C-alpha cells in the first residue's frame, strides 16, 4: 500500500483591511503602478495585492515602512501583547539601529538580535529584552561617537 502525501494546505490570503492598508501605503507613497507591481513581485512573488498571503503582506509592508509609510500597521502586526516588546520599544530599537549602522537593514538587525538576545526578529523580543536592546544600542552609539 502506497501512502500518498497530503496536499499542501491552501494559502490563506490577506483580508480586506490588510488590502486597504496596502493601497493606503501606495497612495501615500505616491507609487506609480509599475513601481507598485515591482514591489509586489520582488518582495512577495505576486502580481496583485489580492494574492498576498500574510508573509508576503509583512514583507511588502516592511518595505513600505522603510520608504516612509507611517500607520498603525506595526501595532497591528505585533499587537499589544502582554510581556512582549511594545510598538514604541520596537520603533526605538529600529531608530537606534539605523543611527548605529547607517542603514535600514532589518536582516542585519535580526542577526544582531539573534547573536545578542537569541531571538530571530523583533516580534519575538519580550519587554525586558527590548529594554536590554535599547540600552545596548545606546552604549554602542556612545562608543561609536567617542571613537572607540
């Protein structure tokens, strides 16, 4: 008797509210259609925002945020979770990282978090870890400005 593998679970697409946030970002950033479609293809592998899944949505919105889109998307993405890093802490960590590294590189920030705090991304950082990350980044900035 041959055992057949189960078919892959269907990909769950984003909802209307998330789709609306994508379109708000495109409008606020004043992206033309060609640029918008390029972002969808490059970061999520889709040609239409209707085809985004949660992972693709997160990738596209992270890029839009790096371009300057500001909304409560970050709060919705991480939520207000008891014991976890708050949206304000996360924003501060990102700002301090940009100041220290000179770039808006989420992957490099993730590597630093993994090395220093054993978490692979900001969304897994608890509030105590976020406090330590903020203090560590401030110390790194001080050393950098003192020329050490």
